[in-house]
C-alpha cells in the first residue's frame, strides 16, 4: 500500500510538472503571437503613414525653395537700378509653386488626421459610422498625394464614370486606392502608364487600377494578398500592403482580385 501511495505521489508530481511546463509554453506562444500581431499592426500604421508624410515632406521642400526664391527676388527688386522683369518672373513662379502645393498638403494632413482619429477610436473599442464616399473624388485626392511619386516617372490616365457614392470610411478606402496605385507604379519601373477607371456594375462600384508593365509572374495572383508575400526585394517591400488592402476592402463588404490581361 505504501509503495502504491508513493507511486501515486510521484505520478502526481510528474503531471504537475508537465502541467507547469505546458502552461509556460502556452504563455510563451501567446506572448509571441501578441508580439507578432503588434509588429504587424505597427508595420501597417507605418505603411499607411509613409505616403502622406512623404507628400508633406515634398511640399515642405517646395515651400523652402519657393521662399528662398522670393527672398532673392525681393533683394533684387530692392536695387532701383536692376532689371525688374526677371525677379518678378521668378517671384511669380515661386508663388505658383506655393499655390500648387496647397492641395497636396491639405490632402496629406487630412489623411494623417483620419488615421490618427481611427486609431484613437480603435483604442477605445469604437469606430466611426460609415458615410457616403465619393469614389471619384477619392481617386483624385489619392493621385494628389502620390504626385511626387508619379510626376517624373509615369503617365496616369483617368477614366472615371458616373458612379454612386459608396457607404464606408474615406480614410481606409483612400488607403486601398493608394496601395493599388503605388503597386502599379512600382511594377512599371522607370516609365509606363497607369489607368484608373471607375464604373457601375449593377448596384456596385467597380474601381480598376491597371498598368502596362510586365505583369504578374505565373502563380503569383493567388498569393498576392497573403501577409508577408511580396515580389519586391526585402528593402522595398514588407508584404503587408496588399494584405492590408484586402482586409480594408472586405471591411466594406467588397472583394478584390488581381491578374494579367485587359
């Protein structure tokens, strides 16, 4: 009887030890999963902030150059013996650059504000109510944000039809368009054409972003929207852009596909 009791105690100790080991492993896996999710969240936020911040930096650079040009032109105009036509022309050119950068700054700051607002609400477990979104206006605003990325490299063609407003959130839908146009831009390399079109298909709005680049590699379309998958180098891509895009589209009860051809 004593031997049986000892064996039972030893068995209980082994079970207790294994239970502790199992609990420690489970806790470690949960912590690792939380870290992975946190890392993915932070990468997603960085990805969404990158373009509007880039637009702000580019516009700020334009402002600095324009102010310097105006200062130099004003100094020349202060000389009564100097020719006034040339400094006045340079001053007008600088003012035009300032006026042209205003809409870009407005769009970039609005996108950043939307993202911060959504993060604040998400932190409280809340979300904004969906609102009617003008898709064509969103397309134009997105292209403004990407002007510094597109202006010297590719041509953009707009084929915007008459489409109904869609219920949703302008920030996330704008991010969808931004990601798609950026991917088309990166697929083209140094030159090419991006075509953005909108059309009604029954009661649905269809947005198509196409480029005349080399196309997707064979078998790539099925994996394109999976997290971590990218056709770019490690320095150029995180594999999260299209994954985030699909999640945002699904949030709006929509669908997204990719492929080659017309």
